[in-house]
């Protein structure tokens, strides 16, 4: 059975062959408008009226899925019993969180804005309805938006587009979903996360849209009815868009006031943890870590940028040369000044916008997904796997791409499962991470894909 690399069951590869939600369709997603993304749920004017308003047995609180309904209607119980978001507030009550808050000098974590902004559905008191409660954690309205305006029409049977017009956040669009999730899973101006928090004990953040959507776990069923009512992106496209939006968010952070210099140092949350925090045993550095920079350099956390480079090379190839040169320039800028970083980040951000505009209405074929798998494996073997964070993103990407390809080529999935399982074991414990083992697994992936091409 597959797992995510933090030790949880991975619904991508349930049974070691395909993820539980492997889907066959290849419909393209119609965008909600990249130039004008929707307002984030916490910034919308609607009141947040609490999880209980969604949890009626005839709404989303059924103990079991309904067979004759277009939605499962047990979404509340899935969230409450299986979704880590429901425990987000409870984590603030643990000894570890209290110790972290004491290190930061912010008082009780369950009362600190720095913690509540991501560990609850945190909105101003003026937007908190009678049944709203911070202790519910990251509940329905934290992601779907305040229900004050859309709840009534939603109950009467509005279409999905009508619900969005009434204030429901458009989570079905992977572009908008990624932009929402990354506020907490990477940090943003609205929900700032800094190196000070990491130094106090907060675990490092990571994200991959397709994997994280599936291990949430999903509280929806993608069937023919779903695809009639809503846009749908298969795993490969969800992964590709997630990487580009993560790159967009990272570059936005570099260009914001969050990337400020304090004395000699810039904001280190934007730098690769593994550049400094690594076992002091051989090999301490190998070519490929940190792009064009040599050993001993504190390097930007470029995993999403590297993965986005593969997406661009495969799906928007006319941008590939410009992307690579701009990425190298950003790495060199990171050794000069914050101003230089922000200038070069702007060039990359423009390329991300162009790539998103092309990919928004483009399907990803199985052949393109296999090409992306080859590119990821090749880059890891050549050196990118030297970095643990980049290696995890390689694994997530290969999983998502295999989930799509394996749905129509089960023989390929069967052959790739053993090296994928080996890659997972290599990544399962960061302290014991060995890049040579990662490269060995990626070489097996290379060979299997080459045999298929032959």
C-alpha cells in the first residue's frame, strides 16, 4: 500500500497499483479568470455562520453517503472523523504548541492571531455568526467561504455556478483551489509564516495540490454527474497547475514586504531548509543542489520552481529557455541583495502567468504525462535529487502522473510500483535520506519508461 512521505496512507496508490481515486477522464478545466482571482474566503463580506449549519442529516451530516444524491451528503462526518483540518485548532492545545508559543513570546497559542489565522476559520468578530466557533478548526467556511449569502439558495437547489455567484469559493477550479490552500501551506501576506516560527519549533511547510487533495481525504465523488455539473481536472493537470501556482505564490512572497532584510539577513523562510539543516555526514553536498550555486551557499527553496520548469518545458516549450535563464539569474541574485531577488523574481512571475494562461484550457494527454515523468526522473538522476525537499516533490509528481497514466495502462503501473515503493521508503525519514538511493530508484523509473518508449 502506498503512503504519503509523512507516513500517512496515500490514496493515490492504494493497493500498490493505483490511487483509490484514479480517474479516467481527460476533460480540460475552464478557468475562472486568471487575471482576476476570486476574493479569499476570510476577505469576503459574508458572515461565517458555523459548521453546525452545514451538518444537518438531510444536508451534509448524513452518517452514510446517499446513493440517489448528486453529492455524498456525509461530508461533515468525513471532515470530522478523517480530515486533519478538523483537528487544526486542537493542535494548538498540545504541549508542543504551548512550548512553541512560549519560545515566540505570544502567550497562549489558542488565542494568538499568528496561530489562529491558519489553525481555525479566522475572520473578524464582525463576520462571526451566532454558531461560529474558533474551536471548530479549519471548517467548511474556511475553504468554501462564509455561508450567509449562499446557504439558502444552495439548499433550494441552485446550480454550481449560481452558488459561486452567491459567494461560494470556486474550489473545483485547481487554480483557485491552489491559491487558497497555499495561503496556509506556504504562507502569504494575509497569513504570514516566517523563519522565526520555524526556529521556535513549527514544522517546515510543503504542498502538492493533487496529493494533498486526495489525502485530505476527498469529501466528494467524481462521477459522470459531477463532471456534468462542474469542471474537472485529472491528476496530471491538477499536479501541473499546483506546481505553477506554488511557484506563483513563492515568487509573490519574494516580491512582498515579507522578504525584508533584518541587518545582514533576508527572511530565511524563503530559503531551502536543507542548505543549513542537514546531517554532518558524507555526502554533505553534491552537484545539483541549489541550481547553479556551489557548495556552502545558502540557497532559495526552489523545489516548486524546478518542478514548474518541467511543466513549462513539456507543455509550454517556447518559454523553457527563458524560464531556465531567469531561474539561474534568481539564484545568483539571492547572493547579492533583497532588491536583486525581487527584480529577478518579477521576471519569473511573468513567465508563470504566461504558462498558466496556456495551461488553463489545455488537456494533458497520457503521452505528455509520461514525458513529464521522464523529465522528473532525468533531473533527479542528474543531480536535483541531492535536495530532500526537491526529491519529495519529484515523488509527489511521479505519483500524480502515474495515477493518470496507470488508469489506462495498468501494465505500466504494475511495473512502476516497485521503484515507486522504493522511492517512498527512501523519503520516509528525512534524517536518513540518501540521495544515492533516490537516484537509484529514479534510474529504475527511467529504464521502465525507456522500455515503454522502445
